[in-house]
C-alpha cells in the first residue's frame, strides 16, 4: 500500500514540512509526523509515541477519526465480538498506512507500516525502519 499514489503523500509531506527547519534524524521525522502531519490529516496529534530505539516506533491514537463510526455505541462485553470488529476495521487502515509510509519515504525514512485496531476506535501504527 502507498505505492500507487506516492505523489499525493509526497505533496502532503513536503507541503507541511516546507516551513520547518531541515529535519535531522529519524526520531525528529517521526515527531514531525506525530505532531504536525497528523494534525493536518486527522485534526489531532498522536496520543502516544513509543520506541525501542532500535528502529521500531508505535504511534497510538485513542480516537482515530476514520474508525469512530465503526466503534460500538456501548462497551463491548468480553467474548462477544471484539475480534470481528477488529477484522472489519482492518480495510479502513490500509490507506492511512500507505499515507504514513509515503510521507516518511519522501522525508527520507524507508520503512514498513502496519496497523492494529483491537479496541475501536483506538488503533496503533507500528513503523519499522528498514535500511
């Protein structure tokens, strides 16, 4: 994902990073993604950023806009259907994964991006830096 429309991600990433000072290391690029780029795309910043300092970053968004309407109105009871909801949300996460990967690639960070939505509307994006 993200390969078919690299120009769109490139335009977005360069447009929002144009006024910033040159981004240095990978962590600075990821922080830019979590604050400025996420705000422009999803109208809020990432709720949590974690890293193992070995090339893996996990971005957590506790109320991801693209999953809000998929989330159940009432809390889901254990054993009822959380697995089904998580599977049904997966196709909605392909495009954001591609956008994130395209933006990071344009900013000089080669990576893979995977998404996980176990408790809707919360989701996490795992970014693995490749060399």
